[in-house]
């Protein structure tokens, strides 16, 4: 299963005949870039389920359809995209209803890790219906998603060709929603044929199973080869002096200098004292570093609140704990309901007591005749 977006009035690139005396050539175009989302689901044997069409708007209007309404599913959203409720309803009304089988038989649903399908309600419904959900790795749909590899490309190509032809004969009249259904139906008949669907599954290496086909894909970014370690340059006849970090480094360089040239007594004494000072500084630095770690640890222990950060869980592993999560959610809801009932019962018990505490004098009235 996958979803794709189509701009209603966008044509594909094409070649045109124009005069060489003009710098620009203009082509008629509907210029309607409103976005519509289509949710499609295909099987490895070339079958398709009913598509879900998501329009941008508040509610579905009858003016968007011709008299012959296709037996598809239609809905709307504020931005024309899917949502959690839309994904759950698609699962119940399309996938579960149209792929029903014996209760003991499992089903496999392969899809991207989109937020509309990566939620506890969607996965819990799949768990109850014995549907195993396999989320594709992130940023891999271009090599692993069967619908992206062949069918969607063929559908969009056919749709844009129809839009271009419609714009040429209708004086670039804008393509509306009522035109979209008919154009997409024809494009779907061509792009979602059994041959094209099987080609998409075969290119993904899923059915038939062929992982080598994916690993050898030209769209797969190969890991750059680790460069060999650089050879250390060798110097002949010259002494390389580096910045000493320890007294031992200073002593070694003093020995090298002594082999290449004669050092005076004052130079040797100076290097010896510098080595002692460097050793003392390193010792002090190590002590200060240790004290700093202790103080930092104590400061962290005194903090009242720790910063919270959302931990991203891999969707394929979330099924392991989905039953426990659902049970915890139900227990929390039951606890909240029990607390509400307790508060209501306590309030009912306090009401008569409060009425009895009213003093007798406040209920007496005085009248003068």
C-alpha cells in the first residue's frame, strides 16, 4: 500500500513546434495546481483494491462527480493529505473488507512508515485482525516500494498526457475536480494493469524474492570506500621537532637533537627543567579535570527535573509491545473513570451534611405589624 499526490492541472514536459524568430514559445496549460492524494493497494499477483481519493476541502460535494459515480472511496481534509483517522478508516473499509479470508490465515501489509499509519490505533487494529505490518526502511521507497517503481509512474504519465490533450482542445480551460475522476480512471486502467503491477513487485525484489536485485540498484547509494591510511613521511638528515605534550616527549626529542648536533650544558639544563614543569602542569591538569567531573556529577544529581526528549521507536518493533501498550491505555482510562465516580459519590455524601450545618437563627424571620 502507498499513497501518491497528483496536481489536478499539471502537464508533463513535451516538445513543441515554434518559430525561430521568437525567444519564447507559450503552451496552453490549465494552471490548476490543487493537490489530490490517492491511496492505492496492490497485491503481488497483480490485483488492486478500491482506491481512496482525498480532496482538499471541508466536505465532499456532488458537483465534483458525473452521473456515473465510480465505486471508490472519497473523503476530504484541510490540506488534501492523509491523517490518522483516514488511515484507520481505509484499513477497516478497504484492506480488511476486501482481503477477508479464513480467521486463522495471516495477511501481510507492506507500507511506508508514514505518520498516518505509524500509530497505535492502526497497529492495534492490524494486530486484532492477524495482519502483519511491515514498514519499509526510511528513504528507501524509491527502491523497495513496488508502487513507486513502476505503477505510479505509468499512472501519472498517462494522466498528464490526458491533461495536456484536454488543454489543447478546450482553450486551456482549468481542470476541475469533476474532470479529475474521469482522467484518473483512464490513467489507472493503463498504469495499474496486472503486467505493470507485477513489474513493480519484481523490480522491488520482494516478489519474487531477489535481494541482489535491490543491492545492485543504480539508485542505491553505495558507501564510499575508506581511503587507505596516509604513509608517514620519512625525513632523512633532518630532525622533526613537534610540540611535546608530556615530559617523555621532551626527553625523546632531546635525545634526537643530541644525536644530530652537540647540545650545550645550559641547553640540556633548560630542557630538563622544562620537562619537570611540563610534568607538574600535566599532573595539576589531571587533578583539576577529576575535580571538575565530580562537581558536574553532583550538580546533575541536584537537578529537580531532567530534560525530556522524545525517543523514536522503529515501527516494525513496536508490534512487540502493542498489546501491553493497549492494555496500559485501557487501564489508564478505567482508572480515570473510577476516580470520577469516586469524586461524584463523595460530593453527593457531603451535600446533606452541609445543609444540616445551617444555623437555626438564619432560618428565622421577623415581622412588624
